[in-house]
């Protein structure tokens, strides 16, 4: 089994979760960490057992031994940091949202193809057992056709105008941070909508902190999506179908659950608790694709990431959400 040397660009909470997953994989070597703060890079490297650490992203990208880089900087910097890595001949898995807008995502994909390197958006749900179970149930036809989908993700973080969640310069918004998950649910289980309506509320910083979205499909189906930093109802997706309903839920990464309610039948419940919050499957997919000589994942194809960012752009325009330095 070929072993791959991993680099982490921007150590933080997400990088810690992702690294916890990488540690479970025998063919993944924790090799290098890059941060704008050398001390922070050293602390992260020491905590998780990386061999090297750098005080700049450029040094990480220039290390000839790094083979795969996980990019976890703020949304506003995903484009620049992904391009930096690709142009230094590194394969990349970049956190969601892939970037701020469609133009930047298209540039990233174009560069990956030009360099003939692997690129994937780090989307968590498609690799998880609860998502696969939901697909299995829907594909079986036992629920009949989907009529409506209601997805939501909310929590109340401390307000800080400099925090990436509220800072417009960093792409702050509930939509890109957490609302992306209900959007992924709708695109995955129903598809790209034909019509989008949206309305948003804004924090004092000017960033969107609560948004309601309606997807309408020409085949008489709908989806209602909600994300917010103002309320705390958790994470979930309710799929209403002709012959019953299915609820897909999880905690903040754990306690995955699928509840099946068929009309006239007893409720069924499926519960999953994967190790390392299931992040290791994303890293495993990257290395599997590289083993097979692929530059793109069939689980999270670049075409899906394009559909996703185009949909997010349409939602933002409909709700009046703009990033001055990017739009």
C-alpha cells in the first residue's frame, strides 16, 4: 500500500477534526503543517505528531515531499491557497464552501486540470453511513417520490465582528458556514432547483446571520432551507414523500440517525456513530483516487461542487447577500 505525505494548511478546529481522521489511516503520513504563525504551526504539529511545521503557507506548498494538502483557511482565501498548492504540484482537498463564488471555483478546477492534479471539495455528508442509508432507502422506492424537503442547521455562536462567521472580508455568513449543508441535502436528494427565493437577516457587521430559502422545481416539488446564528435547533433534514417520511439528522458531527416513517407501519430508526466523526473517509477517498490515477472523486465530483457554488451564488443574489471584495 502506497503511503502519502499530508500537509495541513491553516491549523484550527476543522484541521484538528480532519487530522483526527487521517490518524486512523495506515497509508497516511502526518508530514507537515503550515500556518501564518510559526508557534501555532509548532503547537499543532506537536499535538498531532507531524514531522515538520512552517510559519507560512508558501513554505508548506514549496516542500517537495508534501503530496496532499488539506486547505482549511477561511472561505475568502480558499481560491488563493488552493491555487498556491496546485501550482506547487500538490493534490488538494479544500474545505467547504469550496470558495466564495463560481468564478473562483471555476479557476480552481481549471488549474487542477491544467496541472493534472487531484482536487476535491471536503464535503462531509456523502461519505457518512447515515447519508448512504438515506440513499439506499430512497433508491428502494419504499417511500415513493419525494414531494418536499426541509433542511436546517442552526446554532448560536458568540458574536465577534472579527470572527470568520461574521466578518464580510472572510466570507462570513451562515449560508456558507452551515447553510451549505441543507443546500447539499436538497441538491443530493432532489437536484438543482428551477427557481430560488430567499430572504436574509444581517448582523451588525453587515454579514448575513440568518437565511430562509425556497427551492421550486418544475416537476411540482419544493425544498425549504434554513440556517442561522440566531437560533439553536440543531441539524436535520426532513424528507416528505408519497408513501411516508424520512428524517435524516446528526449532532454537531456525531450521533447520525435516519428515521423512517412509512404510512401505516411502525417507525424504524437507524443509528450510526463512526470513529473520528467520519472524517477519515474523505482522506481515504483522496488517496484511493490517487492510487487509481484519478484526479477527481466520483463521490464528490467537481460537477457537483460547481452546481453547489452556482446555487449558493443564486441564493445570495436572491437574498441580497454580497461580499464587497469578491462580488
